[in-house]
C-alpha cells in the first residue's frame, strides 16, 4: 500500500498541507467581506473605552467593608465603650452592605462583550486567516500544487488500492455477522430470563425439550390432546441442528473482534473512494502569490487586546467569587438578625449596654464579620488591579485600529484561494481516505496475530456451514408449514398478552425466592445497625440524616417482610396436577400476602458511604458490612406490592388458556363425539365452564423441602413454568406468521430489528408532530416550526414534573473550594469518594452517576481545576474517581479555553510520550490518534498514584462542539459505540458537566430505552438526566438535539428502505430548520415567552 512513485507521494504531501490549511480557516468564508463583524468589534472596544467597567457598586462595598472592620472591633471587644453613634453607624453599614450585595448579585454579568467572548475572539476571522496563511507559507516551501498529470497518476494509484481492498472487503459482512453472533453468546441469558429471552433462556436444550414436554402427563391432562405435539414436531429437526451448532461455537469473540478493528480503515477508504477521486480530479484552486503578512503595528495592537482580556479574566474571577459570597447559604438571615439586635437601641443611650452585650453573645457574629472581611478583601484585590487601566488599553487599541485594517488588507491576496479551498466539498473525503490509507500502512505484526485469530474463528464457523444451511432450510419450512394443528394455533390472538401477564407474575415469585436466598447475606450484616446511630451525630447533611434515620428503622421492615415470606413458604405445598391451568392461580393469590420493602436503598448507600469517612476503628468495618447489605438489597426488587396487579392478571390469563385449549381440543374431535363414562367433557369455545379447584394446601406439615429458598421454584418448575412453556409453544407458531406484530404489541418477548426500532422512533415523533401541527394549525410542511413547537411543549411538561419532584429538594452541600461554579448538585446519585483520607482535604466531588440499560454507566461532572486562590486542585480527585470506578473512558466535550476564558485546567499531557506531573500523581500519554478531520483527539493515558497500582484509560477530546452550538454527529456516534463497548463507568464532562454533557447522555438514554423496551418516552428520560445534573437541558433546542442524536443512532444501524429514508429526511429536516421554526413560532405568538 506504500506510495509507488515519488509523484504519488508528493500528491499525498500536498493534500496533507491542504488539510492543515483547511483546519485553520474552516468557517471564515471570504476574509474580504469581514466588514459587519469588524464594525461591531470596533463599536464594542469604543464602548469599553467610553464606559469602562462599572465600579460604582464595588466602591460602595469597599467603603462599607472598611467602616465595618473599624466598628466591629469597637462593638466586639469587652474592654471597649461603644457609643450610641457607633451602634447606629454599624447598623447602617450592615444595611448598606446587605443592599449592595443584593444589587450586585442581580445586576448580571460584570462586563461582557456583545456577540463575542473576548477582545481577541472579536477578530477571530482575521486571526484564523492569518494562521491559514502561516501554514500555507510553510507548506509552499515543499509542494502545495497539483498538476493534471499528478492528479491522473494518483487516481490510477488509488484505483489499484481500491481493487486490492475490495477483495478483502467482500468478506466484511461475514466476519461482522460472526462477531455479533459471538458477542451475543457472551451475554448471560439467565439474568434476563423474564425480559429479553423468548421464554427459552437455555437455547438449544430448551428447544429440544419442547416436543417431549408437550406429552407430559399433566400437560396432556389439561389440554386433552396430542395434536399440539403434531404442530411442533418440526422443531425436533431444528433442535438437532441447534445443538450441534451450539457446541461448535467459540465461547467469546475476542479473536475475531481484534481483526474487526483492522477493518475500520479499509471501510473508511472504500466508503470515501468515489468522492475522494472526484475531490482529487476536481481540485482546481490556483496557488496565490506568496506575500509575507508580518506587521509590527498589528503585533502591538494584538498585545493591547490580550492585555484587555487578561485583566478582564482576573476581574471576572474576583467578581464571580464576590457573587458567590452574596448568595452564601443563610447569610441574609444572619445580616437581618444582627441588624435587628443593633436596632433595639432605638436611639436610646440607656439601651446601649444591653444591646452591646446581646451582640457580643450573638453566636453568628464571627460568621458575619468573616463574610464582610472577605468582601472587603475581594474589593481590595479588585482595586489593586486598577480597573481604569482597562479603559486605557481599549483606548490604545482604538487608536491603533488602522493596524487591524492593514493586517486584513495583507491577507486579501489569499482570500480567493481560501474561499476556493472551503468550496471544495469533496476534499474531506480525500482526507478521510488518506487517513485510512496511512493507518493501513502503519499496521504492525499485530495484524498478523489478529488475522490468525480471526481466520481460526471463521474456520470453526465454516465447519458448521452445512448445519447452518440445514437449519436455515428447516426454519424456512416453518413459514410454509400448514396443517389443521398449526392453523388452530394461529387462532390464539391473545397469546402475547397472556404470556406477558403470566411471565410477570412468575417474575414476582422469582424475586421472592431470590430474597429468601439472599436473606443470610442481608440479615447478618444488620446485626450492628446501632453503629449508624452512634456515628450519626457528626453528620451535617440533611439528606444523609434522613436516609440514616430511615436506615435505622429498616430492620423492622425487613423482619416483617421475611416473616410474611416464611408464612407464604409454609402454605406452598406439593404441586397439584389438576386438569385446568386456572387451578394453578392459587399460588399467585397467596403471594399477595407477602410484605415488601420500598425504601431508597441507593440513597442509603450514599449516606453510609459518607458516614464511613468520619468513622474510626471497627465502626468503619461495621458500616462497610451494612453498605454491602444495602447493595445486595438494591440489586433485588423487594417492592412485592408492585406485582399485585400481575398476580391478579395472571389468574385471568390462566383461565383464558383453559378456554383456548378446550377449543383447540374440540377442533380435533368428530362432530358426533360422545363422552365416555368418567371422562372429562371438553369445554367448547364460546361457552367456557372451567372448574377451579384449590391446588395449594393451606399447611403442609412434614413436607420435605430441598432448600431454604422455599418450594416456590419447585412449584414454578412443576406447574407455572409448564404454563409459561405452553404459551411459548403458541408463540413459536405466532412468530412464524406475525413477528412484526409481536414486536409492536408484545415487545418484551421478541428482539426488535434495527429497522423496526426506526419505525418505532419515527411513529413516536411523527405522531406528536402531526397532532401539534393540527392543534396549532401549523402547515404540515413547516417541519422546523412543528419540531420546535413539539420540543418546547415536551420541555415545559417535563420541567414542570421535574420542579415538582421530591428528589430536587435533596440538594447536596457544595464545597466552593473544590468546584468551579456554583452549580446545584443533587444528592441522589452523586459521586462519593472512597478511601480518600490523607490524600485530599475533603470527600466532595461535583459529579452524578447515571445508570442505563445494557450496563452503560456514566458519571456526569464538571471539569477539574488546578490549585489557585481559595481553590483546591481537583485534578487528582478527578483521576481518583476514575481509579475507584475502574473507568476506562473519559470524554471531554470542551476545550481548555472557550470564549476567552479558562474553563478546564489541563489534566492530561498534550503530546504522545509526554508525562504530566501532579500532586502524588503522574499521567502519561502513551498513544495519540486524530479522528474525524482532527476534531476528535484520542489519547491513551497511563495513570499512577504514588502508592497505588498503575492503570490506563482512553481519553476522547472533542474539539468541534462550541458552547451553544452542535457538533458533527459522526463523532458522537463513534463515542456512543465506544461507551457501549465499555462495561466500566465512563466519565463525561464539558465546561460545566451540564449543557453538552447532558445532551449527549440524554440522546444515548433515548436509544438505550428504546432498544431495551421497544418504547419511547422522551419525558421520562429527560427527568432521569435532569435529576442527575440539575442545570442540564434547559433549552428546547438542547432537548431536540438529543432526539436528533438518537435518530442518527437508530438510522445508521438500520438498512432503511425508500419509505424509511424519506421519513428520516423529514425528521432530519425538522431539526435543521428548528431555528427558523423558532422565529416562526415567536411571530405566531409574539407576546408569549417560548
């Protein structure tokens, strides 16, 4: 695959330089036309020169603080003699400080440029163009042009590469099919028996037993016919093939998956091949005249802008601290109480002594004084910056504005060339193809090993191809199968509902059995529950206190549950082989007597985890035991009351089974059939007469039991499983004729294909769009307006539910020194540091956990910070969380600096091979890759705490998702795939862990919920993410983008037919036109806030 000639190599070098240029100038358009933006920039710098930064409030606060420090010393010293005037002046200072702090808090941002984030950012088009020129001048020293002969030669070379790769690619689908099949086999089907299997969790062995089990004496007694076996005999041949195939497969997919990783660059080349060739042939940008653009006067102008930004950044940091002081919890009440005490003097000299004594004994006076001293310190620091100098810098910049005009003029010679490059729409395909080609060239011996492993796996699969063909033929014959027995099965239209009802009821009994099985693990660890009360006095967090109070009462609830389970166990006797299914419903009725437990165990786990950090000696070990017991309980479904409806429904379903099989029996009897003496007459359809007996003895003294997990499972195996099994047989027939109907109406039993998932997504969204369009009389083709309206309404409904949720009342205490911003942090699901003592000042970490279907686990958090004034470093905490959670994936949706300010301190090395030294921690970048036109940087980080074992993880930094904007969906799809493969808890952050992080997490949750349950409920998923990160997903467009992301996941995994492609384009169009739709909606209802 190497370049065959120097000419071919030179073409690739040229396109590499073009890629670098485009990376710098992307989005600037024609620099000659940057006029309105420049005019706005000039107006903003003139505004700064004229008005400066507003110092009025700050100066008043500074004066008030200085006065208070003097007065507090007089009022608080026991040997001083304050006067009535001292008290009055102190009270006035407090009132003024309180008022001015309130005004400062509500006055909005201290200073911001309009429409750009910083002075330097205001001239970003010129700076980007200059960077493009710099790269061009560097590249032009080698080669940056391509003549027609070189284009033709390289296209020929690319054709030869594609021909070679096409041979390999022809087998992609085969390898991928086997990879997916083996991956599916690695899943533990027993753990998803009730929700995800077809009722045949043991696979081939279950299928092979179907035909034999239908002749079980009890089953025959109930259904009174062997005709059901006739309908299912064809499965015997299928089960034989399945058994042989099942024993031949590999136990895991590691060998073939390793090979699949090498196929990715091949796919990249082939997918972009045609566009790449067109991009090469169509490249026709004339090389501009090389003109140096260095200008000393512009360097001076640029320094003025940098000085403005640096001073504004420091000023913003200080004023942000002041804003946080203004809203310190409880501080207003302290001011009011102190003012009330001082006000008691009421101008009377005789009351001075009493008021002073009361003030000196006021418990919060030091807190009050510290608050004002901090205010005074911040205002002093602000004053030392000399904010008026910012006006002077702005004045210098305005006086030197000619330098900006001259600098822009120097770049006009490159403008046409840059416009041409930006208009070459197929250049990106060239870059992607070259990226894939370079990856193939860099393959090492690892490819040989992967190829060997993959071929070995495929050889084993190839060895059973005859069995697979035979199995395929046997399954195909099912569709053509036609007999009076199979026709009779098709009449059972209610089979999905009946099987679901019985399945859920059986699941309830299984949960009870599991609770008994785990009883010892739970009860023994609650012996020392008193340790919670003994250590609770040190707990300050109200949410923790409430949870610990509930925990101390939990033993009583558990005892009640286990007593009721034992009583139920005693009533479960031997299985009664009655002649109706309905007679098995007694066990479900009795199960309703079992008391369950509905406490919030996950919240208790958090509280106990926090309590452990303050406990000493053996108490910490006892709390560890209690925490383990709570984790066990959290893994169980102990809310047995939630199954009562299923228990009731199962009785009706069992009776319906009797009715069906009575009719099934009748269909195979002669019309003149007579009933022999002693024979049970058949029950004909339309006139059921089901005799219900009592199959479960009230007490079974002396009955021998096999285990302490009661006879529930034994009874299920002998009776209820038999019932479920019969319904499964019916489903085999239904599966042949109406699989898609089952997916839509009975989705917990059949796995939906990607195409059906797309249909479900489209139906859910489109139904709402059409209903809203009709209701608001919005034209049907106004996709953007209807889409915007839909997500406004969804957001409003969901926000209302969110704000009324009790979960948001449990707000965690914030450690200002250990977080960047004053973002609200909810208690539920917040990340708790473990074994942190001696390493960090406290256990606080501003992050929340989110658990999704299929094992996807996330921590949504803000970016880490380095140590600074009044701030602790959280860089080490960030990696400590990664260590304790065994994290393998970190995703970063922000840059280190955005809109002119630092939003994330560097916590990883920039280049491959570099090491970042932190406090008792080293982070090394062992590998670095660029993906998606260098918008996604992938680093492998090796992390080592001084006394801890080294670990590694992958860090993904996405560079094209600006604040308030949206990235390429391709990179998000790739990140979603990475998270799906990762079974550890991934850490995700942006500049605040809310806006971009929340949208990404919500889009994934939409898809995972759809895939798991084949149902969509945007509102419910929204609530899950909002309860994890309070400040996420406030805008309707953010809500809509999460749904758009989900649409792309669904669409890219399906093979869409023409109708589905049109549906996809419709939904996509709605998103792309959503901003236009926003404008249209605001015109339609101009006086309403939307």
